[in-house]
């Protein structure tokens, strides 16, 4: 009976994965494979009218810029030329690399030429860590496919198209905002466009390990419960799973679909923020090998408690946007280490990565440094709840995010939304996402950053109907900034209707670093400090409070913030300025987290 259930589960996983075949199945953990980077300078063509894609009748043209054409004769008319065009760095957004592109929203064509000596009996994929927002990818003039979503990876097989010399990879990236998209038209972050994350070539044998899930079974400390999936001649293959430091050497045999459940007992040193133990894990089949560094921990809830490895934990957190200390979209291990080190300096054991999946180097760095993670997809404010394409898009982004990060011990929470309006269509939409996430990963907790309302002027109520389907209740509130003055918090009480852990996922206020004055004066550091002091005093009285991630670690660019001399298109709610300076409120939160830590929280 158990064996039948297991086979059904694995088959179902295969089906779920098949569902996203329109973008080819994601290859898990490209960094753990034989990969060639295509990062560096790429030629670009800025194309606001999409002349490289549409003809004057606005019909897709067969001879678009993806053909990378050159005049064959002096008489030939070709009105573009990548090779004498401007260059931009990849990974990197275009807005912060060129002042004339700071506010640019539209299409930019990227082109990279490369040579590649492909070995016999090997296959080749091109892998994108992420590109904002809509990407059409071509190799040597052939369309490979399209990807929608600015913050999740995608890949295409190019085995049959690649040649030894002068391959030209062309990507049309369009970051135009659309009402039906995810996110939709209005957000409070900069719409950084471009090939914002790494691009690489992944060289694998004809049969290779497409993906794997190696994590502890929920609620256990010694039972691995996962799976492995092959691509190629995948049936009846023996896959080895080795964790040398734990004395593990297991083999499993794949079924006709190339899937195999991975179940075994192991004596493991559990991962936690105080002890971020990672194990080298090696998976191999034939001459394909994938290596990874994985931590093992369990995460659950029990009533209002969050249990990490069976013990209650308080999430001392901060929200973080993917904004680099160098300016622009953050990417790569250096930016990740800087931002997480700042969070740890605050006394954090937790970060809310807002409002979209951050670069993989951020979640891997969180594994290394021991920082728990709330990961979110950009279902933000008011998207089109009744639109099936919008749902499919959100679902796909969620699937790609979970697929990429499912082996990261640091990630404990999948968040499906931020500040969405209570309503039946919305709740149905989000319930659909929650169910999908649970079908892909039964080991983590589901949450969302919801809002609260007043039942009377002194009582804030957390009773969003979505809470019923969540494991952890997230709640954003801005008492002292959008809602009254800081001292208003003193007279407020909280009513949380469900017996579940509450995480205050946002609170805060703006301050321009170096602007000083009486604490009653907005935009001063003293005002922001006052907001934090009153907030902390109010929040620590809430019985079911099990965490917080104040808004926000650093100031970040936002097109919604034009106030001259103060905002200048920055949201100034950071505890650290856009130049890395700590504001007074930074030290208020640091002191509070030190106290909690000394109380064993
Ligand atoms: C909102 C929202 C954030 C925004 C913040 C603010 O709650 O979730 O994305 O930046 O408030 O207004 O500063």
C-alpha cells in the first residue's frame, strides 16, 4: 500500500513538472554542474517601438533583430548592427548602468556571440538566472521560447542549434508593466529591466540528473524524504546519492518516467541560524555528477509557536529589497553577503526577501550564514484575480521559485502575496497558489503579508479569511507613519482570531539620513526612531507574536517617491541609507534584538 502511494506521489510530481513544459523544465542547481558563464559585456539595441520585432503593420517580422543580420552587399539595407552598438554588463539591470535608461521601460535587445566545442554524447542548455520581465530568446536566428516573470530562472536546450563558431544568442527583454501581469502596473519598487542575473551554458551527458529534492521529512530529524528526476534515457537507471560527512551512500533506481523516490535514515547535524551546518551532497548517474551543499532542519508550527528542529523560535527579522549597496538590482554572492551581514549586525536570525524571489546567491548565502528566509512571489497589491492567465503566470512563478530553492534549509516560509484586498476572487486565487505550493513542497510553511483593520479606534484585528489556509499569519501595519503618529501605538491592542503564529511582516517610517530635529518632525531620524520605540513596545505585548520583519533594511529606489531633497525617488524607510549609513532607528532595533536574544528568543 505504502509503495503504491509513494509511486503515485512521484508520478504526480512528474505530472506537475510536466505542466510547466512550455518553458523547458528547470535544471536544478546549475552551479553544481559543468557550466560556462556568458556573463560580461553584451551588445544591446534600445528598441522602444519594438521595431526589431514588429513590422510597420505591427505584425511580427520574420527578419527581426534576432537574425543579427549584416549587409551582404553594399546595396543591402540593414538598419541595425549589434556589433557597433552600445554594450551593457550582464548580470545587471539597464537602469543603473546608463543615466538615459534610468526611467526606461520597454524593450532592449541583448546579443552575445560565443564559440562552443560540444563533446560527443553531450547536451547543451542555456540557463538564465532571471530577466525582467518578458524574455524572448533566440539562438542563431532560431526562436528558443519565451519566459514571463522577472525574478525566476529559465532554461532552453540548444544541443541541435549550437555550432562550433560564432553562435549568436539574442534576447529581447521587455519590462513594460501590464495590468494583467504579476506584478501589475503599480509597485513601490524600481522596475529594473534587463538580464539582471547570470547567464550560463550547462553541458550535460545525454542522460542527466534534471532535478532533485533532498530534505528531511516534515517533523523528523533523521529521515530524508525526497526524489530525483532524470532527463534522457531515464528508465531503470541507478542514481547514487552520497553525503560523505554523514556516512551516507545510497542508490535508487528510476522508474519508466525517470523518477525515483529517495528515502533513507541518516544521523545528521541539524542546520539552524546558530549552527548553519551544511553537508556536501553528491548525486550521480552514469557520468553525470551534480554537487550541492545542503542543510537539514525541520520547520513546523504548533498553535502560536514556530518550531525549528522541534524548538520554539522567534524570528528576529528585517525586510530586504534586492537593491545592491552599489546601486541597482543586487546580484551575486558579494551583494548577498553584504546585505545579510548587515542584517546579522542588526541581530537578525531572519530576513523577509520582498516582494519577489531574490537571486539564488542570496538564498545560498542565507544557508551559509545561518539566516532564516521568507521567500515571496510578486502577487502584490491588486492584480487581476479573475484572469486565468494571471493565475497561471503567478502559479508558474511560484513553481519556478520553489523548484529553484527547495533544497535551501534557510527558506522556511513561502509567501504567496503582499497586501492584497480581502475578497472571494482574491482568496480563491491565493488558495489555489497555497495548494500548489503544498503539492510541490510539504516540508515548509505557507504565509502571506496581509493587512489588519480596526474593530474600534483602539483595537486592531487580524482576521483575514486567507489566514485559515496559512501556517503563519503575516501582517503589515504602519501605525505612526501612514496611520497616525508614533504614540498612537501606545493605546492600541491586537485581536488575532486564529491560534497561529503572527509575524509582523512590515512596520516603519521614512527618515533621510542626517536629517535631524524634534521627534515630532517627519523625515527626521528622530521621528523614525520614535516610530520604532513605540512599535516595539506595542508589538511585544501581542501573545501570539512570533516574529517581525520591519520595513526595511536599506533605502531603495521607488518611482512612487518624488519628494525633492528628501526622497528623490527613494523610499527612505531603510534603517541604513542608500550610502550605507546607519540611522538612529537601526540601533533601537539592534538593542531590542539583543534583548530578545539574551532572553533566548
Ligand atoms: C507597503 C508595501 C511596501 C512599501 C511600503 C511603504 O506596505 O508592502 O512594498 O514599500 O508599504 O509604503 O513604504
